[in-house]
């Protein structure tokens, strides 16, 4: 769609490398030319999450996230407004959520599991990117990440993978893969993708800067 900012949606399974790719792109683009928005910061409170058949919270459902709120905030950014959100702390007890300021920029990158599943959100994007990795690679990365960053034991991680993460990947991500403009394969790394995407986004930033 035509608007001041160039809006890019980045989707992929848990452990595919969405956040790492977006961070890498942020580092290669000029300061002030990019705004990064994470779907994670739109998770509903823990007490509002659905439970699975074993009474475990399932965070891997589209209903776990305020996707309508994310859509509204993106529209606000596209119209020149500023957004303030509380950082999602992944339910770390005692960790105080910092206040995030999101300002309009020539390029806006939005990353998250369900950014393609939600049609009003999907229709906003100028470019849709899907990050591919094998299920084995995603699980291995998730085990390493969640044990270090989120303090989960391997049994808990594997339970979530089998009962929540993998069904979500197959039901709410893969059906929209064919709607993406660009597929990034991140089995061994994504350095070439950063070069290609970085060049493209720099050009888009130059063009959109003229109308902001």
C-alpha cells in the first residue's frame, strides 16, 4: 500500500531467526531510518491466556496476542503518530518492564509469529518476508535460547514444542508462507540475506524519506 513509511512484515517459526535477522538489519541501516516493532510486546497478560488440555498456558495461539492493537498502533505510526508500549518480559518475575517509544521512520520492520495470520495486519505490509528453517534447527535453537534467556528446563521446552509451538507453526504460519514476497533460508546463517535486504531497505528508506 502507498504510505509514508515502507512497512515490512517478518514472520517465521519460533527459533527460525526472526529477531536476529531484524536486529542485523537494524545495525546495517542508518540511524533514524528504521523503526522495529515486535509482536512480543503485544502479548495479553498471563491471566488472560488459554490453557491446554493439561492445564498449561499456551502462548502459541493467535489469541495470545493483541493483534488488533498492533494493527492500530502501526496505523498510528504510518499516520505520523508516536507509540508507547511496555516491553514484554516473558513473565520473568521481578523484571520491571521498560517503556518503549516507537517513532515513525522511513522503514518500519514488524516481526512476530502471527503477523501474517491476521489479515488486517497482513494487508498493511509493503513487503512480506518469511524466514525458513527446518523444524529440527528451530527446536535446537529454542532449547538453547529458552534455557539461557528464559530459564526454562529442557523438559518444559520440549513439552511446549510438541504441544504448542509445532502445532502453531503448522496451523498459523505455514499456510501463509506462499503469500510472502521473499523467503530467507536460515539453516546455517543469513548473512547473504542481510546484504540483499539491507540494500533494498536502504533504497526504500531513501525514497520514503522524501515523503515523510
